């Protein structure tokens, strides 16, 4: 397509340059302001076929900076870059960049031109998710079996929040891979949760140094996104949306079977590792049991101590690219009936033989729809089990009964002749805790918005009136009652 504006642009074949400067807050201006050089309202420019801004192309030898020509493109010079560790850019700078660029739209090269000694001076950064999704044995060897995992959170008034989960193996240094809980927009990190969230909320103490959760906030409501992220785009704001999203994600992670299994396995391994001399310990307790029949009978242990307990080695799951079945895990002859409070969700489990990334992959993904639409609030697929939490329709009333149809399709639907269709009956019940007047914990003045979310769930005006009155009077030693 011909750009008619370029025909009249005399600077289209010129190089432009400018300098961006930060002006710190002063009297009358509360925040910093960034300005750029533009004498008389125009960006400085000059004629040149190329500009020498690329590093010299060398192999095994430190390249010289600004030695190769750039025919077209952009060059951005940054100053005062701060890395946590001072080392060669192909290691420390790469690790730091991958913490914030989980999946850049295009891979890029990082070249070290400073006075360092190394085996190589350039590396390609494509993002952590490209690495763990690749077929490279080196990258695959860093990740636990069947990961990465994919899941979806869909909240009314907020929107869709797809997220990825990966657990790196214990022998992988946590300094060399991103770890933690991050929120991204267009694949770039815009904020995250505290470093202790993994161990404090879902209680995965043995995964805190090797678990990465990346939540994609690109598709959420624009107003919610604006209020959720700080203007600096490196932190999130704690508001009602924050509380709701974090609570729902915490529940989803805590219930994830893959994370529970690995955390339990590592806990068991850690306990066994801390036994200094297994044979000596086992011999001592065996002798104690033989010498004291009452103790043996009390614990019903027999006369031998078993020092290894817990689940055995699980059978590896080998999924199909396309499912041969996708059905309700529990479907009685008379049909599945599930009660769902109007302010809660109900959990439905399906069984299948498809791979974990069936719904999220870029190559021929599967699609799941419901009738009535948009009822799935949480879902994840893990080793043949698809778990979803369904919420009642927005206009449902207590006592309503409806048939919910779930349809799963993909590019093989025509080959199979029909999609996979499942159905269950949802019976809408009253609000959970509808008749509860007192909250489990009375809120104090300045309590978080979680209190008011509890009011939303209980649907009780008396509850809000009581907790509000109690929060005002209680600090003064005055009780509230009706």
C-alpha cells in the first residue's frame, strides 16, 4: 500500500535523533516529567546511508561496540542500567531481562562489548516460555515432567485471565530462571505478588524457589486494568479487583493436582534427606519395637519399622494431541445434578486422554463452550483430568433448574463426525451463609474490602449493618446487637 503521507515527507530518508531527559518534581509539579530534545519544535535529523551502531561481528573474540552499520531501524542508548549482580551481560543481564520479558514478540540478540573474558559474547533472548515449550533437551531438562501447565480464570466484570505454570527442577539454580508470581500485559511483566506468596498463601513451601506463575492481563476490562496497575507499570495496586483476583488464583493453585504432587514429593524427599543414618535409626527402632510388645501393638506396626512411606512413583501420563474422549468423570444413570449457591461456584470434573496444553497451544487448539454461555469461572487441564468451576447465570434465582451443555471441539471434529458433548443439571440454591449475621472475624476500622465482598456473598443487609456498627463501636468497648 502506498503511503500518501510519505510522498510529502522530505525527512523520510533521513535519520532523526533526540535525547530524553527526566525533570524531577518541583514546586507546582508533583511528579516527574520526561521531555525530549526538539529545537524549534522539530526533531534533529541528518542524511546518511547507514549509521555505525551495531557491535562488530566476531566469533570467540570480544566484539568492538559501534563498529557495524545499520541500514534501517532504531537505536536506543540507555544509561544507568542497574543489574542486581555485576557480571557479563550474557548471563546476569539475560536473567534479569527474562524476569520481565516472559515472551517477547520477537527474539533479540544481547551482545557483551565490555572488557570481560568469556567463551561467548552474544546470546539470543526469546523468553522463558519459548524455552520451556521448545523441544531442546537442555531446556526441557530443567522443567518437571508434564509442565508447563495452563489454566484459565474468568471473572465477571473483570474478564479472562489465562495463566501459565511451570515448576523447575530442584537442581536448577533459582538465580538462573524467573520465579514467583507475575502479572503481564502483552507478554511484559507489569507487576507481581510478594516473594513469600507461594509459601504463605497456597502453602507450597517446597516450590517457592522453583515455581513461576505468569498471569496474562491483556484481555481484562480496560478500566479494571487501568486501576489494577500503577502508572509506573512495575507494581499492582491493592484494590477490590486485586483481592478478588488473588483470592481466586490462590484457590486454583492450592487445588492444582500437579503442584500438590510435586510439593508432597519434595517434602518427602527433604525429610528422608535429613535422616543422617537411616540404617542405624531403623535398627534402633526395630529393637525398641521387639523389646516392647505393648508399643508395637499400640501403633499396630508389627516388629519391623518401615522407613519409606508415601506414594510410590506415579505412572507417567502420555496424552494424545487430540482427544478420543472428553466426558464427565461422574455421570450417574439418571444424570448429574449439582447444587450451586447463587453466590458460589460448583466444581465439575471431566476425564480425557488429551495433552495438557490442548486448550492453550497455538497449533490447532481445542475450544470449549457452554450453553448457557460464559459459566466457567476457573478451569485447568492436568494429566487427563479437566476441572472446571461453574457459576450460575447472572439472572438466575434460587430454585431455578437448568441444563448446562458443555461442548468441546477442534480441527478433528469433522473427522470424528461430531464434537464431544456433556451435560449436567444445575440447581440454583440460596446464598451461602445467607442467614449468618455475625462474621467469623469482626472487622476493625480500616478493614480491607474483603469484608464488603463477604457482604456481597451473604447478600444480607443486616450483616453489613452489623459489621459496620460493630467496627465503629467495638474499639470503644461498646457491643452492637439487634
